């Protein structure tokens, strides 16, 4: 089965864009699936390092940066999400180019993968290839505004949230829909075991929704504990910063060392986290997590074994000490077993086998777009 993988229009598929979770899904996908015998054709911006069987350049970097309206921000200080505008000129032109390439390349039995849902819709809507025996799948859903009836979610939390939002029952044996849950993948060799340390660390966007006010409050209540914060954004928006809080800016290559030398990672998100990959990155280094008690954390954090899911300030404070009782080797072993490229690749392979069977039977629902 040939897989046509669309890149993320506002980035380049390289490690330089590590702070865009969707770009990194694309970056790792081919490296995971090509060794399993899949032919993966990646569509992206000039200079991509996709690891695919073939790279199709849909836009040069000069045009890409001109349409973005700024040069690439490799110091990682600005939110990549600011450029994720489906109605922007760069998205419109990128999708037009990608559509032309798909029309020329997609054959019956192939599958087009949309890792960014509605943002990729113009590239495939009414594409004649889909009516001639090819299929299309949303391939890594970490959002709640879905597009296609065939879907691969990154967590059960996202699937259940989408079901509730759409007011529908789940997929069953006679459904036209297909739905799978496959977590995000990691090259475990990039995340060596760390010794731990004294600091509670945060890695993510510096926003209210990520729970930054609570983290700062915990730091005030525990002046004996160092807190180290990394990520994109402006920490000063939250007022006075306690003296035991250190902000180290955005990180890329240093992430493993940063996480591996921590007492715990903290992620008290207010919203339903679709995945929150930094918690898994920390676990791969042996570092336990202190998180909120809902969303994907119910899947990625094993309560009392690889971390603590909390609701009250008291529970968060207690967890800062309780993480010392957890076995870091067990934390790491579970993460490697569940989220390594090999394990996740097998899960994708199982999904694509079902998709291929349905496609060959001509069962792909050409209608059923969510508008």
C-alpha cells in the first residue's frame, strides 16, 4: 500500500521545527513505516528531511517564507501556531500545489494521509483520484474539529471528545466509519535514561491553559524546591516570578538532558490534552509526571506508578515529594514499550491493513465530510 503523506504547510519537515508537534509527527512517520515495507511519498517544502521513500517538493523555501511573511524563526521564540492559519495565502497556495501533485501521482489502492485535518481539505476535496479507488485518512488527530470519516486519533481522550462533540455513537462492525487510536511515536535512542535531580520542570507553551499560574503558585508554596521552565512565550505576563523559578527559554537538542535531570515534569493543563508529548519524552528518560487528572494523561500517566494525576493544590504539593518513591526504571520501561517507533509502527500497520481491505472492497465513503 502506498501512503501519500502531506506535510504541514506552515513549516518544513525537519528537526528545526521540533516545537510544532504536528510537524514532528510527519518527521517521524516515514522513519517508522518505511522499515515495515511501506512506500511513503512525502509532500512538503524544499529542504524537508522526511525520511520518506520519495520527497515531492510542492513549494520552494523562498516562496514559502515570502508567503509566511517572515523568515524561519530557528531561535524558537515565536509560536509556530501563529502561522497555522488555514485561510492564509501560504496555506491556499501550498494546498493548490499539493493537489496538482496528488492528481498526478495517486493511484487506485493508495491512501492519502492528512495529519492536519481541515487545513489540508483543499488539497483533496473532490479529488478525482478518491473516486477512482484511492482513499484518504486523517492520520494523527490531536484536535476536536475533524474532517473525514476514516480517522486515526493520537489518544482515546481525543476520540471520546470528538464523539461527544459530534453527538454520535462509536464505530461498530457495520459502520461506514473507521476509527483507530495510535499514540505518538518516539525514537527511544534519542531519550537516554537520566539520573533525576531536584528540580520540577515544565516544558511547553507558556500559557494560562498550560497551567502556568498554578506552577508559579506551587513554587511560592515550596520555596525549597527549584522549578525550571522551558518553552515559547512570555513568562512575565503572569506577574512576579518567585526566586526559585528559572526560565531557560525554548529548547531543542537539549530536551533530553533537561528532562532526564529533573525530579519530575509538571503539566497541570486546564484543557483536555490530546497527548502532551513532553510528558512521554520525560518518561522515556525515566522522569515521572505530575499532571492534571483528565485528557490523555489518563493514558500516558499510570497513577502512583509513573506519576500522579492531581486535582487540588494539596495533591500537587504532595506529589512533588511523592515522586521520589517511584521507580525511574519502571517509568522508562513503560514509555519505551508503549511509544517506541517499533510499537507504534505496528499499531499503524494494523490500521492500514484494515484501511487497505476496505479500500479494495470499494467501501471508502466518498461523502461524510464534516464541514
